[in-house]
């Protein structure tokens, strides 16, 4: 693989073509208004980072009012969001960059304060293992189908707003993952128990979104799916479970699968999968049936190439916060000018307001991903 590889274009199954192999990973911004309507600050933040990169995946947009995870979260659960979403898509696309919006439901990873007194919901009435977690209410079956309908309606709004695709947020312990996890899903009906039953929600949801795109999109439109490979809770998702998940999803008409990792070369916590990186195992299972997107601590061209040895696309996270021109600098042999830290007085210039600055402070420590 040569240095040129990450500068090459890439075409998804759907026909959407990226100008290079770099993607801006979805990162929480907390920049929207209280009702999920996008702000001028948020448009500026994305526009600044969309000039050179192949595609931008936005922060999570909640498809249901009851799925809101935090204040300042982008909304896509109501038609009142459409005008702002159209502006956002346009801001990202001005320089030929593709705009993907991440669709999600927070499930138990929220609280009654954010939901204005309403109890969070999940697959089962099991608390998350985190401080201040509230016990959620187990969803009734008709509510499960309604949430799948909400994802469908969110997809329709994404199409109407002019986005180039959606990413289903099945990672980071949110609702889609909660159904697949034996920690959060203790159901005894068809939605829980065996790994096959725990996959049912993601299975039906993914098929519904794919069929919605076929019915409503008038031009090529991407559907991706993000997943976290392991959980540390007991019981929890283990890497073997994820290989099952990925194998099933790779057979669908998805444009890509996107793993959520803190470091692209991480190995599994499971003893039976220690011989190589999780990325390598996942790429083998996917086996070119769909595109595969890697992520995690890529700080330059060489690391991008290493990640691309086991993936088709490479997502960039916190490094895009510190240096919106990272991709241009890598593509034009100016890596010595990449910025990895941000001083407080540089925040406004870089559009780092509200939650995104907090995100950097919490996650960066001595390295930026």
C-alpha cells in the first residue's frame, strides 16, 4: 500500500463517491438549541472541518423525543428540524465533501432531567454501570416497533434535508447496542435471550432503514452502521458476539460498517482473539461484502496507512478538533505543521464551543485521537 492510497476516491455500493478515504468521525458537540434545532455555531464548526475530508459524520441526532441523551443534542425527530438540517448538510457539502447524519436513540444512557421528568427506557429495566445512572423502564413491544418507525422517519428527514447518507448508531452503549447486549437486555420474549434474539432489534431496524432509502431517496444515498466491539460489564458483549453481529450485518445492503475504537490497533480482551488486532479479525469476517471504516488515534499519514491495511476508510476524531486542516496537511506532505493541542484563546477561532470543548478536555489527556 502506498501513500497515495488514502488520497484515492472511494465509491460505496449505493453509488456515492468520496474524494478521499478520510472521514470525520461523529463527536458530541452539545451545540444545538434546547429543542434540537441546529445553531450557527454548529454550522460553522462543521463547515470549518469539511473542506478537505471525504465525508463528515455528524454528532448523534435523536430520532425520538424520549431518546434524547444530553442537552444541546441535535434533533431529527420532528419536521421543525428540517430547515436547520438542510443548512447543515449544505454547509458540509460546499467543497465536495459528503454529509452523513448519525441517527440514534439514547435508551438508558440519559436521565429524567434531560427528559423533563420522563423515565428513560431500554430493552430491560437494568441500570447502566455508571455513577448516577437511573433505572430505565423496559420497552413494551409496541414501543419497540414505534422506535423503529422513528428511525424510519428520521431517515426520511435526512433524505429531505439533502444529506448523502445516515449512520445508525449501534455503538457506545446506546439503545441499539442495549438490545444486543446481555447486560442491558434481560428480556424473555423474542427480543432477548439468545444472541439471535438480541440481534433482532438491529436486524429489523437496519432492514427498515435500507428499505426506506430505496423507497424515498431519488439519488444515491448511503446507509452505514457503527458498533462497539466489546463491553466490560459482566454479562456483556464479547468479541465473539460482535463477530456474529458483523457477519450478519455484512450480508445486508449496507454501504459500510464502522467500528468504534479508541486505538485502531487494539486487541480484544477475550483470550481466544489475541493473535491480531480486532480490526484485522473484523476485516476478515466482513471480507469485502461491505466497506469497513476504522478509527482510533490516527495522527498522521503512516498511522492512516496502518489502519487502512485492515479497512477501506479511516475516521478521524479529536485530531480534527485541534486541526481542521489535518487532511490537507497529510495529503500535501505538511504533517510537520499539524496542530495537536489547543490553547484556551484559540477556541473561538476553531469553533470549539460548549460540549465539544468539554469533550476535548475529558478525552485528550496527553494524546489527541
